[in-house]
């Protein structure tokens, strides 16, 4: 059955509206009696049948409800230095499929891409749409939030209190990501800082370690592209906590 993100629901029914309604009616050409699935970021999903289609909504009667165990038990956020091309979109899409809890685009010293004002807001809207589509494809029930483009000083206030920080760094030679995770608390959120194409500057790494109490870690002996590093680190963390593999 096709899946739709919903915003209006009661005990007996839910509504499909906005862009989701357009997709239901004009792209998928669903009609009365067709069965669909709605989710509202509550952790549950609702199996419904379309009873009424109006100009601004499709009214669906709920016939069943479940809370599938598809979300990662440890909330893992990716905080990624702004990168050029489609790299950010790729990481958001695949990170959502893997199970990330949220995504923070970060301005860094070596970022080639610079986003400000309206352009920044438009890009975040596009990235959120990519995450939304990936949620439906991967059958998740909670959509990762793509935060506004942020600066270093914003980071302490963006993510939940108690967040544990990791910063993969190519010059780290002694501390591995896997070994460092042994000292982390699985019940607390975790954020992974990923540098842009040129990596983080030494000053940025020092700032993260001092101000965020981030742990500098190695991902291995090879130098990875920014998008590869992001997804590799996310996969290692989720595997360590039993959510992958």
C-alpha cells in the first residue's frame, strides 16, 4: 500500500492534504475504496481506506493501527559541513534510509558552498522533502528533521540535552570510532560531525572537542570523501547499537 505523511487524525480517521493529496489523486490516481497507510511522526502508522475525496483533502477511515519497530533505538544525528553538488542530498536520502534521527547542515571554514538568507531556506525545504520521500520509501514512521543551516556556536542549542558528540578526523591516529563507542551511553542521543570536502580545520576540531566535548575518532587508514565518511560513520554507530546488521 502507498504511504502518506498526515497532519490531521482522530481515533477513527485521518486526512491526506497538501502535496500528499496531489500525489494521491493526480500521480497515483487513487480513488474511493483504495487502501493507504498514513503516518504522523508519532511512531505509529495507520491503515486506512479512502472514503471521501474533496478539493483540499482525502478522508480515510482507519481500519488498523500498529507501532512497527523500525526506528533506531539510539537517536543518531548527522552534522555535516556544507558540501557542493548533490552530496548533501545523497547523504540526507541514504542517511534517512539507514535510520538517522536528524540532519544539521553546518557552515565551516573549508566549505566551498555558502548558503545564506532565502537561498539557505529554500535549500532546507528541498532537503526536507528528500528526507520525507526517503521515509516513505524505507517504511519508517518518524521523519528526520533537517535543521536550518547553522554555525558552530549554534550547535549546543540545536540538539537534545545530553547529546554525545563524535568528530571523525583524518589526523586522528589512536582513537577508533568503534572503541570510542564503548564509553558512550546508548540511551543518550549521539551526533556525528562530518567535515566538508576539505575536511575540518585543526581549530574547528579543537573547538568541537573543547566546547562540545566531542571525541575525535578515526574511521580507518583510508581517506574518505565527505559523503562516504558520513554514511560509513552512521552505519558503524547504528551497527554498534544493534540497529543494523
